[in-house]
C-alpha cells in the first residue's frame, strides 16, 4: 500500500465531514422543533417570556443552522467527486432520495426559514408562525430522505440487478424500507436529545448567574424569590421565567427523547441482527455464539483476532433480548459468521481494475472492533448519562432555581456535549460496522441477491490521492476554524442572554408591568408592511 | 430518442437556468459588496436586498446537482470527479459565503465585518467562476476514458473554455445584480446601480455571448442559432429598458436573455451531456448516462408537482419582501454587549 492511499483518505474525508455536518444538523432539527412549540405557546398565550424564549433560542438556532447548510452542500457533492464508482453503481436508486430531499424538503426549509427570520413584521403573526412550522417540518422530511438513502446502503431493497447495476423496481419498498422506518424516529429522538441538553445547560447557566449576581434569592422555605436587576436591560422577573421554563422543557425533552431513542434503538438492533449480523457481532466483540451482553470486554480489540478478547463482565440473556426479544436464543458470534460471509460473498476481492491495487486481496469481513464495540457503548452511555442528568436537574431545580454551586453549573454546561457524543458514536458505529461493504448485502433469502458493493470499489478511479488529500486538509481546517467561530458566537449570544436576541429590550421600560413586549397581535398587527426591514443583516 | 431522459435533460437545463437566474443576482450582489458599495451602510443595503432569499436561491444548485445524480448518474459521477479541484473551490466559496451572510452582523467591529465582507465577495466570485467553468466544460468536453474517468491528472480539465465559462457566469451575475439592485433599492444605490448597469452591460455579457457562440459554431443547429439571436435581442432590450429607467422590464429582459442563452447552449449539445475529448465513442449522452425509465418516471411525477410548488412559494417570498431597501431603512448596528456582558465579565470570579 502506498503512503498515500486514495481510498483511505476518501474514507477519512467522508467520515470527518459527515460527523461534523451531523453535529449541526441534530441541533437544527431538535431546536427548530422546540422553538416552533415555544412560539406556538406565545402565539396562544401572549405571555412575554415565551416571546423572549422564541427570540433567544431562535437566534442560537440560526447561528447553528447556517453551519448545517454550509456543510451540507459538501455532502451532496462529494458522492460524485470522491465516490464516482459508488455513484455510478447506486445512482438509479440512491440519487432519487437525494434529489427529492432538495426538491421537497430543503427548498421548503430554506425558503420558509428566510420568511421567518425576516418576516416578523411583514407577515401576520399566524402566518409567521406557520412559516417556522413549515421550515421545521421541511427539516424533518430532509432527515427522512437522507435516511432513506442511507438505509438503502444498510439494507438494499426494491431493486433488481440489470447489467451489473441495481435498478429501482419498487419505489414503495425503497421509501418504506423497514431499516429507514426505525432509523428515522431514532435519529429524530437523537436530535431532540441534543436540543434538550442544550436548553438545560444554557438555562442552568443563566439561572446560576442570576443567583450569583443576587438577582434571584432563595426564601426561608427554600423557594426562589425572583428579582429585578434594574440596571441591566432584560434581567427582570420575566427573565427568570424564561430560564426556569427553558430548563424544564429541556429536561423533559431530554428524558422523553432518551426513552424514544431506547425504544427505537431496540427495534433497530433487532433488525440489524437479521440484516447485518456481523455488525452486531462486532458491536459485541463476540467470537462465539452466546446470549450474554458484554459490559466490559478486555483484550486486544485492535488485533482483530477475536479469540484475544475476553468478556470480563457479561450479563447473560441480554444479548438474546437485544437480538430476538427473549433470553435464551444463541446469537451468532464472529467465528460462526465469518465462514457464512465468505461463502456468500467470496473470500477475495475480484480481479477487477475498479479495486485498484486491492484487486485479488483477501476480504476481511470483520469491522474494526475497537470502533464498533466502543461506538455502540458510547452511544448508549452518553445518551443514558444525559437522560439521568436531566432527571437529577429537575429534582435540583424543584424550588424554581438552581443550586449556587459553580461546579454543578459547569457540569450542566459541559453536559450539553453528551447527546452530541451519543449521536456521533451511533453513526460512527453503524457506518463503520457496515464495512467492508459500502452497500451491505441483504441476507433475506426472499430478498435480492448479489446487490452489494465493497467500499474498496467505490472510490473515484480518476481522482488522485493528492487531490483527495488536498481536499481533506482544506475542508478539515476550514471546518475547524468555523467550529471555533460558531462556538464563540454562540457563547457570546448565550452570555448576552435574551437581550442579545432582543435589542428592543434595551429601550424597554423595566418594571413589573413591563409592556413593551408586543403580544401576539402586536408585531405588525396593525400595519404589516410598515417597516421594510423587521430584521436586518 | 427516448422520451424520459430527454425530459430530464430539459428539466436539468431548467434547474440550471433557475439557479443562474436566482443565485445569479445574489452572487453578483456578493461581489458588488466590494466593487460597488461605498460604506458599511451601503453594504448592508446590498446584503439586505438578498437576505431573506439567498438561501432559497442556493437550493436550486443542490436540486440541479441532485437531479443530475438521480437522472444521469454517469454524468454526475464523471463530471464531479473529473472537476475535483474546481468543485472543491466552489464548495469552499459557498461555505464561506453562507456563513458570512449570517455571521457578518453578529459582532460589532470593523475588523469582523471587513473579514466577512471579503468572504462574501470572494466566495461569490469563486462560486460563480467555478460553476461557470464546470457548466462550460460539460458542454465542451473533458478528457474521459471509456469508464468515464478523467485521464491526465488533477489539472487535465483546464482549458480556455473553463476560463470563458467562469467569466461568463461572473459577468452575467454582476450585470444581473446591478439590474436587481436598481429594482430592489432606493436612493443613491438605485441610481448608481442603474448607471453601472447601462455602462457595463455590453462588456459583462461578452464572455457569456462568447461561450454561447463557440458552442453554436461547434454543435449549433438552426433552431439554437435562432435562440442566440433572440438572446441578443433580449440583451439589447434589457440595455434599452435600463437606459429608460424601466428597471422591472430591464430585469425581466435580462432573465429572458439568460433563459434563451442557456437553452441555446444546452440545445446545441443535446443529446450529448458530457463529451469526451479523447474519443467520441466515450461521450456521455442522454441515452447512455441516464437512469432507468422507472426512476425517471417516479422523479417526473414528483417534480411535476414539486417544482411548480417551489416556484409558487418562492415567488410569494419575493412578493412579501417586495419593498425597496434604502440606506434610511438600515437600523443601527445592535450592540448589546455594553449593556449586559460588561457586567457578566466584570463580576466573574
């Protein structure tokens, strides 16, 4: 193998750009849903704290949204740029969901979000709110189409092989692939988990700061006494409501979404044991057939020799439950599966030039077990920690504010990262666990035969390793810089609090009956087009 | 000739026309941030003319690329992999431009704004140039082998047509943006934009005319020659309307010029979608590069509903934000930091 191996570079590039893109996207989807609900509550009740929540969380949503947009274009282009053989092979079936995503979802998302950002005064309040809902629903559809495309790589359906290429024969099967139908809710709950942790951590910080600055105090009964900081715009009693409500919404969303990811993940696992048994055996780092779920395995996972691995702590029956729903069925381990894979899909890569210098090499059907084993556990672990933390947070804030502890506050803010980690780990697990296939074979005996593709055959034959390295370095460094910029901006707006998203509060009267905040009928209620720019860049 | 692949060839031409028409002016406005606007207020006037719509405009690019993938996977795979480095430049340009639109106003310092202004201007320039180069090369050809892979290394795509196509889209975007600003702003910006439009239109449309004409000389058919003549007439009409101060008509005439010009180019190369400069037998055509009729049929049904819907709600967006923007509308830069963060920072600890 050369020092510069085009395939390896292309894989790193796809991995880095996709994981990065999928940091921004779950926050976009999850926070978008939450902001839409909050604005709906404001629309219904007219309570000023809900307007403030809409504006504040909406501002953070937008700072993050644009990064998802910017990095999303790379995703669509790089199939053709770096993976031209893949694109040629799957184009008949894989291109359609991507094109439909742009046509039916992304147009909706970006157009209606533009209306929402700039249309606070140009649109009637109900229509303005509807624009946000339409944009958010667009983002959910976007996720659906992308996951349909991805699920076809995990579990190809609805095609026939004609002249060596899969040709779509049943669109219904492709768009209702059972792999996708469980992966979509799983991903959406994962996105909501991110939003929940985000609200919880940031709201905690603000409540903590109000206590630290002596704005809020705690009475003898332990209950909070919200106060006004007369000298600082926006830090009044409504501000306290903004944060305590955000915190509670965040905690509840975090817990519900963990339950949702667990339930859908369980369904997904059971499908995966049927559809990609090797992925699940590798997730378990299990050599031999068995029923036990490994809590901790030691040994050299990296050696890829599964007899080196010893499950130190194992819970009997759980693996069977994950796979089949009972506690006794033996689940096949790596040693049983390897011969089956070799028999079905060959022992060596064909002597075909599309495999480049890998042509004729022996095929290793075992995914990188360090990644699958730990990826699976980190996904569940980070998700569980976040949900548990949310429960504790609800208890600790039962009196209407947070404890004074700076460390607890730091923990809450740091905890924002946990659901991000769970999402990334889950995707890395499922994509790495699919290897050595880019399109995994569908083992269903009634399914389609021989529709699979090895990753080694997928990369663009005409593109040099140097080009791929140039793009990997360029994109990774730009993404790195932009991550710093995004986080800095988010921190700046978070520190600024609600007033950072509502400059009008600076001039607003600050007293108990504060009334400068317009009610739902207020913004543009009278003369919609009075202001040309309700919002200006 | 197969019907569905032909329909999708036309659909993709329409998507590219839509992209160049819509993003054309916001790319141009981006470049004019540095070339035309005189101070920060004017730059914000420019920015806010496209603020609510640029992201929706950009989706036309994603749809054009996605539709090419779905309808002509071999065209998509060969074109995108052969143009690896130029498309990387386009991606980088689009990333910076998108982020700059959103982040420029988020910190109130001159240094911050200046940096993002450059990101918008250069991002717009390189995006326009790169897309133009890629489109020109798909009409004039790339050194592709029998498998559709590029021969000759990372820069083998380079030719005079790449430069011509790049300049064509840059030039068109600039003149289109001037027409758009004349239509969408008021006050000094409007008058200057009109003046620049009339003065610069002939020169800025020269490269796109050069591209259209060279394609006609290579592959032209009588009906595509006729389209070129109509396009020239539309450009002349745009120029005349601009001189008369009929801003709306000038903008529409320029749009007609674009549609006719694109149709003349795509029509001339049809049925070839990407010629090989190595061997005519390796040319990708609507027949040998397309997806199955089943896939194309499915996409046709969805697009028949989806595309008119997109056009309808995007048109509505332009109607909602139809009012002219002028310097007087630009609110003060909003700096909340002195108010609250000062306290947040000082009481740290």
